[in-house]
C-alpha cells in the first residue's frame, strides 16, 4: 500500500515529463491552428483589390463581404463555451478546423457575390470554436496558477496569423491568383485538422497518475462546488451595469482593431498608393507588433494587479489606457503624409489593440462570479464581434463616399466611447448571488444592489 507523509502531501506537486510533453504539444497545435485561423480570415483583406476587380464589386459591397464572416462568428460565440465543456475541445476544434477549411477553399471557387457571402458565413461558423476550445485546453492541461502564460501564447496566434497573411498571400495572389490563395490556405487547414486529431488528447481520456491529477488540480478551491449555471443565471448577468460596460467597451476596442484587420492592405494600396508586394511587407509589420503586445499584456496586467486592492479596477484601467493609446495613434496614422510615419503609428495601434484585448479577457475573470466567467467572457466577446461585423461595412461605405481618413477618425471616436464605457460603467465585480438565490428570496425582501 502506498503511504505519503504529511510533508509530501502539502508540498506543491510538479508536472511529470508526460504532462509537460502534452502541454507543449497542445500549445504548439493551438498556435498553429490559431495562426491558420487568422490567415484564412485575412485572405479576403489581402486579395481585396484583385477580388473587387475580378468580380466587379464596389467598396461598399466589399465591406459587406468582409463583415459576413464576423456576423456568423459573433452569433456562434455564445454557445461554443458550453459545447467545448460538453463534448471536449478535441472533437469541437477538430470539427471546426475541417468546416472552416472547406469553407475557405470554397471561397476560391465562387463566381458570384452571393455565394462568396455564403462561404464567408460558413467560415465564421467553423472558426468560432477556436478560442473557446483553446481556453478549455489550457484549463484541462495547466493548473490554475500557471494558466496566464499559455493563455497569452495561444492569444498571440491571432496577430501572428494576421502578420503572416500579407507576407505569404500577396506572393500567391501575384504569382498565381487570388483563388489559389483561398484554396491553398484551405488545404493547409485540412492538414492541421488531421495533425490535431492525431496528436491532441483531452486529459480525461488519458490515464493520469495520482500525482499528475494533484498537479493539474493544484490551486483549485477544494470543498466548494459551484452551482451549475442555468439560463436564468446567464440572463441575470444582463441586469448588471458591469456587463453592459464590458459589452460596449469591447465593441469599441474590436471595432477599431477590425478596421485595420480587414481594410489595412486596401488602405495602403488605395490611399497610400503602395504596390501589392510592398503592401504585403508593410501590412505585416503592425501585426508582428501585435504579436508582441499579446504576449506581454497578460504579464503586465498581472503585474499591476498585484499592487492593487481592486482587481476589477486594475484590469479595467489597463484596458482603458491601451484603448486610449489606440485612439491617440490612429489620428496621426490617418493624417500623416509620410507612409513611414503612418505605418509606425498603425504598428503602435495594433500593439495596443492586442494588449487591450488580453486585458479585457483578464477583466472577465475578475468581474464575473467563479461559475460564470465563461458566460461573462462570451457576452463581452459577442459585443466585440458585433463591432467587428460593423467595422468593415461602415469603413467601406465611408471610404467609398469620401476617403479612408474620415473612416479611421470615426473608428477612433468609437474606440474612445468604448474606453469611456469601461471606465465609467465597470466599477465593481458582479455579486455571486445567482438568479436562483434571488428568486428564492422572500417576496418582501429587497434584492441586492447590482453592479
């Protein structure tokens, strides 16, 4: 019979070589799938001018096409967290990879505007599981105290993929055609899906030792079982000002970020008169800066939180400062005559945009009750991608009627409103009292004050 001393029991468990190997494989696959995810959604932006010329689309129609992905992606965000918990990230993300890769390849075969919209909607549905599944993978394979760094790593895949898109895809578009850019990236996604199914395993399907289980459970509360979240609990989140502040705030942050994500290559070729190959290099620089921003933001947010008594205020303030920086540097990016100055300012904006996004996700963990972190995070992300859906449309029509300068200034104003929503509305955490508890209270008893 195995015996364990009290000293050994209280000591902090460490990861076994098998756990470390599984962590490295999981993170590597998440970074690769996340980069392909953003490479696929960025193909339309890189091939913007070629597609408009080939299909005879106006700037306004291209704005609608650029936003079609975001609408389906936003609407599918809310159920994906529950699906990742129910069926596991291996099956959910694997199925999503196959669906979005087929939709991406179909984009290279379409001949009409309508069918292109259908392909982009399918792409949004397929890509929706990526980040909820990634969060679940980190929760599965990393103990509570070690989840910050892997979360920053898988989030950094989004600017990495966006940075690679103009470098890789502009060569494909120039050397072959925009259709081959879609087909090649779709084929790459199928390969990644096969590798994902071959190498990744959810830990509940692995035979873990007692010490390995102790390591993965380290830092989790013991003896406290959070009640299961009901629809009433989820709906009750909307009765709090904090929820609306986060939803509106992320709307502004993602709106400005998605103006650059969807229109930057076209802006550089149309407004700045750069060649497609030069645009491919110039458009990649800001997103490599965003990659650094995503990696560093989680660490910085943790740093300032350690010196603060109010975790919500410190996380919120980090997001607000980053968003105000986005606003400040977008103005010279729009007005500067020098292409070099414009690219430098845009690089700072994208760095701060990815930092703001990481801080906003960290805010959800501080503001939500423990059993509703994913629910609050998905509501915030839903608001963000409503902004991401509107940004390409509004930008396209403003650029078509006037120019990109008022489009960028409009986006900066919307981001400023979002920063103020965070600052003024997100004041305190949402109380743990559930909708069930509120319903069970005596009818004459006043409800608790809401945040």
